């Protein structure tokens, strides 16, 4: 098992998921979560299972001006090659009642596992607000 190659695939899977989110295609977005996934949004109850996640995402997409983008910053894969995690940064935008767009930075941890076909699926998705764009300290060039 080439764990570095799996780490790269996992990070690219997150980027593909972000592209799906940007497309607004609900079913494509949902396909990245496992059927038993748990989503833990900030300040809200946990959302458990694909049906509940579908409703959660539908409500988010209905918010005027809502967008979300993200990028993984770090990934690791367990020695067995079937479980991994990522630290990611995100940015959401939504409009207030006057139509003014507001942006918010966030940081996230996602836990992934491979499904029976070998595809990476997000099993745990948790995030919160962050004061800056980056989730992890930005490395300083030597």
C-alpha cells in the first residue's frame, strides 16, 4: 500500500467534492458522504445519515447568496490504507436580508473511510469559525 499516493488521492477527492459543491448539484454533493455520515455544523445539532444530510444541504442551498468553497491543508492515511483524515479550510458566503453578502472563514476536520468499491467517503464532517483564511499556521519561507 502506497500511503503517500492514498493521501494524495484523498486530498484530490476533497477538491473534487468542493467542485461538486460549487456546481450546486445536490446529489453529486451528497455522493461524497458515507450513508451513515455524521455532520457537525457549528452551533447546531449533529446531522446523522444521508437523508438528514440531504435536508441540511437543501436548507443551506436555499439561503440567499449561499456559497461554500474549501481546500484541504493536510491529510493523513492510516497504515491499513482504508481510513484517513483531513484538516481543511473553508469560506462561506451568504446574504443578509438587505442583500449584503457576508463572508466567513472556517476550519474543518473530516474523517474518511473507503467504501466497498475502494472510493473515499466522508464519515465525519465537523467545522467551526476561524478568524483567518488558513486553518493551520501558514508556513514561513526560509
